[in-house]
């Protein structure tokens, strides 16, 4: 019995040391102390003690004397590691090194420091930024008619273009010292979100110059002369910028770029000058058809060594700024991507430019790819997440209103369980979108988080696709029939744009999120690679043994949390988020363990196992977005009215994590290893299930309720477009319903049962008032609401001439719908 107890204590001690991540020296001392303690307790005899210590001493010296350890253990491993280390192109390396790691690294490493998250402060809008959102954005939205922009003009109205230029909408990221607005990332995100709830074309027109474009590149890398010349012109709107990166042969793979520039002598402004002769063909360039200045990415070569380095001929991707009217530059015709913002090709044949047109000057030759990756990573965290959030907020408000207004089978459609399956998703995903938008944009204000922004870009645009599709299903024919009344058609058509641009979603999920996250977020992998490339055995030795300890610790933590229900995991805060925080920490430890085991077993082959990589990327992504939800809920002082939304979002995140892990284990090629990983991560089975029907119904009901929560989750929706605006029409009707609903429901029940006299609604209302079922005031409320209700559910129709393109008399072409006599 005593021996059994001693063995149990030894196992618990080993387990505890592994769980807390004790350093190697502590492990060594504990291993040496164990036989001594057993000897003192009388369990071991002197001979056995001597044998144990004889085995322990050389092993202790081998592991703890670093010169000896490096020579005997690490050197052979180092030699193998260098041989199997996958080749990394310069563009891959620059992409990996670009930007910063942030909170996602905490979630990747298995022991998140929740204080880092809870202490993090969202970027607050300044008075100037809030005023711009409340005034200039409102005015700009009122200048735009989305139906006219999309169907008739295929462009913003001239007055909107003038206002955009005059008020600095194209210069939000340019610092105030250069005359720009100098807005924070959060402010830029809020502006784009609000504009997108009115018009996708409007939002894209504004967001692109404030994302990847000449303005940002000049701010970060331009010479003083370039800044002095170009930035004031961009601020005033004298110049409309675009940036030419993609083309027929190059989408996500910039290394395939055929556009080239050769350093040579040529003529510029009548004088011989050293410069670059360019040939290029670019496509899918937003604002190109109206641009006056073109940012251009191309591959630079210097075959004659004119830049002063005869050893280097291929400089790689370089960025330059070129006036659109420069000789040889040709702006092509327009593409039509499904929304009316300007997009088109750019061509150049034998275009000669001086060297100082390179952004940053000649010293930045060949540095273009890193410049682009760093700027693009920040832009991913602002622009496309803002479009996705706009879709969520607008859908939340419109679908909620429509679900309460529209009745079928004598019941509001929002009360049907089948409809609630969709509306509950809209509510929960909208909460996730806003939480992720605010955290990510605030992060961009503090650093350049490249992995976080890739997560936000991919998952938020995919959530947008789901929200828009669900909204289309609920509104049905009301959303299918296009026209000025339709609030969803443009978003539905334009969704693939966000899915495709700034890194196509398939690429982002399968290659970028985990591929970049595993190397950048892991505390040892990238430093180990760097030590191998530098042939630094001493650095590699230290990293290797720290890495081994890290892996053991995360495996034990994952298994312990799985067996104990995460009772030993830490919580970010007391209250309803404590349980979810512990579950996220458990899955964080699981990800760290699985990632280490996978990289160790597959090595460079993992780069080609894209679907496995994607699933681990999904785990990291939902860990990040789940923690964003916790932070957002805590920011609002844990309000009771939004607890159901937060629970929905977190239950969904955990279910997605569980689903991703299950798919990973099912498809891992080494079945024995897959069995081990599954048993460590889910020792008692996968506990995470999709959102429960009852919780989904609760948030679906909240979607239809007026009040602070609805206003908070749709705060950036433009609602002041008047009675003819599609959102304004639904808003007016919803407000009337909430004011008259008790009376209307009494009337509706009586009319449906045949208790009222008359065939027309007006006659039935008179009958209800006369019989005392409604007061005179209630009768007028019901009459007013019913007129608005009928108007809100109608769709547009047009004459054939209008559909065929005769827009000369729009008001005459749109057939006015007259209300027919009808039975309630």
C-alpha cells in the first residue's frame, strides 16, 4: 500500500510539473530527489539508491551542461533539421515577417494571458471623428440613391463625388500635418460601415484610397519630396488614386507578376535621365477608370548595373507612382464586378519614368512586396470587415423589422421556428461581426497585426455571405425583386467581391491563417528556423529544449482540462463569461499541442496539406473571434439584454472549433498519431454542440424587439433616407407597429375571425370602432399602420422601356402601385 501511494505521489508530481511548465533544472532536481526521498522513507535500499543516482547523474549532466548537450544531443538534430528545413522564397519570407503578432499569439500558444485582453482598450472616437460620422457621413448618404447608382447611372452622382473630395473622405488615413483627416482605424472602419449600409459603390469608392493605395504607401515609405507634392493633392481631391497590383497572370501569387521595369537611360521632360522603362497590363483595379494617379507594382531589373550594384540585376517587386496621363499609360475601359464602383484595367507600353518616382526613392527599389504586404495586412483589418459588419447591422435591423411586420398564416413570420433558424443566425453572427470589427480595428491602431487581419478578412466576409443569404431567404420575394424598395439586392450581388479581393478567401483560409500564424505566433518555430539559417547551434539548442518543454506542457494542460472540465483553466472575468473563457483556454492548449505534433510529424509537407492547415486555422480563428466576443460583452458591463447574443456567439465559436478538430483528426494521414491527438484533445469526447434551438429562438425574438440592444447592434446603419429609402420605409413602418401593436393585434384577430363588418380594411376598422373594440384614436393608429405595412411589403415594377434602359423620365417609368380593395 505504501509503495502504491509513493508511485501515485510520484505520478502526481510529474503531472504537476508538466502542467505548470517547470524548467528543465527543476525536472532534473525532482528526478534526483525522488530516489533520495524514497530511500529516507525506507522504500529503497542503499544499493538501489546508488544505482538510481548513478543513472541520474550522467543524464543530469548531459541535459544541463549546455556545451555537452549541444555536442551530444543537439548537433545531430540540428544537422537533420537544416536538411529538411523547407526552402523559403524572398516573397514568402517578406510575407511572414511583415506586420506584428498580437492577441492571436496568446490564443495560439496555449496559455492566454487574459489580462492582456481585458486591459486592452478599444480606440475611442474623438469628437471630430464622431461629428464626421454624425454629419458628413449622413449628408453623403443622403446624396446617394443606391438604385439609381446601381441600375441607371453605374456611378455615384456628381454632387456625391464633389462632396467626397471636398470633405476629405479620400484622405481619412492621411495625417493632419499633411492636411488629411488623420482618423484612427476604428473611425475609418465606422465610416465605411455606415456608408456601406447605404451604398456598396459609395463605401468601396471611399475605402480603397484609404486601404491599399498611394496615400498609405506615401505615408509610410514616401520621400519628403513625394509627400510634399502628392499628399496635399490627394487630400484636396485634386488627384484620384488607384493601385495596380493584380493582372491576368497574377492574382494572389505576386511572384508570377509579368509586369516589368528595366533600369535604363531615357528622356524625361526633354532631358536625358536615368530611369525605368515599364511594360505592364493590370486588371481589376478599383477606381482605375477615374484615377489621375496610378500606384504601380512591377518587377525591376537592372541588367547594366546602373543603380551602382553590378552584382544585383533582379531587384524584385518595386512600387512607383505615375500620373495617369503620363505618355504610354493607358487607362482601359470599365470592368463590371456586380456593383457600380469604378473598376478597370490599366496598360503601359514603353513607359519611361525617372527613378525618383519609385515610392520612397531609388533606395526602395525591390522593397515593394514588403511594403504591399504590410499595408495590405492593415487594410484587411479595416475595409472588408467594415463591409461585412455593415451587412450584419443592416440585416439585423431590416430583417428584424420585416419579421415582425410580415404575417403569413395569421402569424408574424419571425415567430416561425424555421424562420428563426435563419434570424437567430443573423443576430448571433451580427454580434460576432461587431465584436470582431471593433477589436481588430483597435488592434490596427496599436500595431500591424497581420494574422489577426487575415482572420478578420476571411471569416467576417464568410459570415457576411451567410447573413446576406439568410436575409434573402427571410425576405424572399421582397428581396428578389429588384428596385428602389429592395434593401438587399446590391449586397447579395456584391458579396463575392469581398470574398475575392485582398487575398481570395480560399487562399487566405488554406494557406495564410495557419501557415503564417503557426510560424509567427509560435514562440519557437520561427526563431528555430532563423537559427538554422544562421547556423547558430547555441541558439538552436536553447530553443529546441524550450520547445520540447513547451510541447509537453501544452499536451498535459490540454488533457488535464479535457478530463477535468477545464476547472483548472483561468477565466478572463467572473460571471457568465468565466465558463467560456475556460473553454477557450482549453482549446488554446489543444491547438498548441496539435500544431506542435503536426509540424513535428509532417514538417515541410504540411505546407502542401492545405485542408489540414485550414482546419487548424479555423481553430485559431474562432479562438480569436470568441475572445473578441468576451471582450465586447465585458465592455458593455455584462448587460443582461445582450447575454443571449454573447452566449450564441461563443457556443457557435466552440462548436466550430470542435468541428474543425474533428475534421482534422478524421483526415490526418498518420492514423496512430491522429488517435493520440484526438484522445488528448477530446479524452471524453467532443463536448461542443451547435447552438441550441432555445437559445437561437431567444436571440431571434430579440432581433424583432425595439430597444437599446437593437440600436446598439445596428448603430452604424444609415436610417435617415426618408420614406422612399428602403431602410427608411421599413423603419417608419416598424415604429408605427410598436406604437400600435396591441390595438392592431386586437383588430387583426377580430377581422380574421369574421367578427367585423365590411370587406375593405377601412370598413372593418370603422366597424371595430363603432362596436367599441377600438377607440377612435386606436382606430386611426391601426389605419395608419396598416397603410404603412402594405406599402412596406410591396415590390417594384417597371415599364418595358425603363427595364431596357430608357431612364429619361424615371418617375414616369416606375409604375406607381395603388392599393386595391382587399380583405384583412
